[in-house]
C-alpha cells in the first residue's frame, strides 16, 4: 500500500462542478488517491413491503377472528417484522435519497413498534387497557392525515402504491372508529387484506424486476403528474 504524506496546496487544485457531479483535478506531482464512498445500497422496497404484508396478516387474523392469538403472542411479530424491518428499509431509502420511501417506511414502521410496545404494557398491567386503546385511536387519526399526504404523493409514482395507501386509509379510518366507538373491527380487517395483497404483489414486482433487469411484473404507470399540474397552473396565470 502506498503511503500518501504530501500536503496538498489548495491553490493547485482545479475543481469543476456541474449539477450531476463535482470533478477535482490534482496536479500530477501530487500522489493522491481518491476513494469514492458508496452512497447507494440494494433496493429496500421488497423488505419494507413484505414486512408490511406480514404485519397485516397478523392483525387480519385477529380482526376477523380467524385465530384466538393473545396480545403478547402478536407483539413480537409486530415489533420485529413490520416494525424494525420497515425502519431498516426506511433508513436504506435515506441513503438512496428516496424521500417518499424513507418517510413511508420509517413512520409506518414506528407505528408498528408503538403498537407492539403498547400490547406488552397492556399484558403486564402497566397501563389501563381502555385508555391505551383510546390513545391508539388518536394516533391512528393522526396517521390518517399522514396517509392522505402519502396517497397524494404516490399518484405520481405508479399504480400499485395508490392502491396500497387507499387500503391503508380504509384500515386506519375503520380502526379509529372501532377504538373510539366500539364498532366492528371487520372493516379494518378487510382494509388490511387489501394492503397485504397489494404489498405482496408490489414487493414481488420490485424484486423480480430488479433481479431480471427488466419488467417481469408491472407496477403500472403514474396516475397523476403534480409537475404537469403545477406547470399548467403557471401557464394559466401568464
């Protein structure tokens, strides 16, 4: 390995900047090696989408009374799979500079972690179960607002994301009403079934398309272009 000891005189360095890159040219007499740090990582979409789908399976089984699983049995699956796995996917999306993916995976992942943590406290008697569920209802109401924002943003990405977020909204609204009014949890379960189906499909599409280097499963074209909408408004004002 070469040893680089020479101090660089900054006045001898030529720097050329464009929108896409910055090129630094050192004089030949400087024995300098430049190592580019990797900023990209593998596609984290399937990790986040598959974990979301599995979390939906856990809750659907409870909401539709398919199983008699207790809160403490659901808690670890909700904590690790849709919780921690989605948080990891969101962090990877940050390195990929994907704002939509980062915010979606991290904020939804935090919701799953919070639900699992609340289950543990209910089981061990640290909090009143009724108050904890009402508290969860307020949180779900906040997530309804966030999901609407994500839904509007997803319209310019593809066709499957709007479907996922539409079913998420159905599940969250139904769950909020269920927690506050004591209505049936079946509508929330139906919404989660839709989330799970489209999450499995979209995750599979992303994984297969990346592996094949082409389109194996289509995720559809953007439904709406906000950029075109803004440009249209600007032209109308002129």
